[in-house]
């Protein structure tokens, strides 16, 4: 097992990750005015962070972030396993969580009242832009799939219900001329169940949006070796960009999963979200902490190396929280 995996496991356990979907409403931290402290010092209080599937990078980095906050501020943070982006935003707005990881395309839908949030714009703001997610499309070599269009009639895991992966998977299929509801046998599974299905042959392929490397994808490629392969989905990029400009081209390096060569793919940034009423001092303190102690997040998971302070404020169309703007010198 890689050393970062061990560190991540210890870090996640140490902050008491909550069971899936049971974040519960927390006692809000005092506002800056209530605390009477400096403008960028967090007040006493408890916060919860919505992450993602237990096999994914959100879960690991979210656990590390909770520990970072608890160890360095007056806030006590816990991180929870969730279904990821769409669910995270819905429960963030409902008050079940105080912070939430999300893909930038899902967050853009939320503030615009589009997609899963049709007609209901969500009042969320970003603390910072995070590392990019890579769209990882892995198929069994015996499934006869060489492109997204070849997924017609196949058993494809499109991710957990209400996840950012599901949003991207459905858009990817649509961009290839397929109806996600009728043209594929969609398996709406979390990553752990997806990995099991790939290994036992009950699933032909998967779509996963996550940081590099993702432990469950490593498990699949290590277990199945040449029985699985990644496919290039960039022919769908132009169609995806018409839906949202945030989509971009990237490459999964060959060394990430021990593949013969790098694979061209579609990437999308992640953002860390809060409600608009999140105290400004807390927002400022957490944002500054992420960049001051980024090396500690990198030790939890290497995806955190791609969290760049020079890109922190690039969250449009999701507004940057005023406290984060102060932290970033804006």
C-alpha cells in the first residue's frame, strides 16, 4: 500500500468521519462580530464538511481538511461521506453541512438554477478553487467498447445518484449521441460497488470523476491488469464545452495507473462551497489555512498538489465568499 494511502486512512479516521448522509445540523460558529476577534481569526464552533464516496479523493482530502481546521483554529471540524456534488449542495443549502466539496460544473448549475437545480438557484459561494477532477472512463477489454458511442446497450456505472460524476457521465453520453436513460444499462453505483462489478464482470465500464490517483481505480487496474483499459473521451469535449465552458482537456499520465501510455481526457475543477451566511472571519481563516498548510493536505493525498493559490479565486460563475476574498488579498 502506498504511504499516502496509509496517511490518508489515519487522517480520515482521526477526524471521525460521519456515516453517509447523516451529517445533521450543527451548532453554527459565532460570527466575527459575536467573537469580537480579528477579522481573519475563526471563532469557536463546530462545522461539518460534505465530501464524497469513501473510495474517492473528496473523502480523503475532506478528512485531511477537517483535521487541518481542528488542529489549527478554534473550529472543530468533522467530514462526512456523501454521494458527492449534487447531494452536497442540496444538503449544504438545507443546513445539514457547513462546507461542501463540489465539481465546478455542478456548482455552476446550482447558482444558475439549471440541471439538477432547474428553476431553483442556490445561494452558495466558494471559499476557493481546488484541484482538478479527471474524467476517468475505464472499460473491460472484452466489452467491445472503444469510444463513448460504443457504450450503447452496455452496463455502465454512471456514479452515485446525485453525484457530480453522474452529471458528467450523463452529459458525456448525450454528447456522444446516446440517451443516458434508454441507450445504456446505467448502473447508478458508488465507487466501491462499481469496483466490485468491474472485477466480477457484472459491469462493462465506468465513468468516474476524481483526482489522481483514485484508490478504487488503482484497485481495479491492479487487479484486472490488461483486462481493462481507459478510453479517450476528448472527441466529446467540444459538445461538453457548449454546455459549460469549465470543461477542459487533460491527460491521465501513464504512471498514475501503470498504463502503457497517457490517456487524453476531460478535466473540470473542484470548488469548496459554503452558504452565503458563512461567517466572514471563518471563511478568511479557513482559506488562508488551506494555502499556509497545503503541504499537510499533500501528505494526505497527492491530488492536493494541484491546489494553486494563483487560481484560488477562479470560481466564476460561483461567487467567491467575501471572507475568502480578504484572505486572498482581493
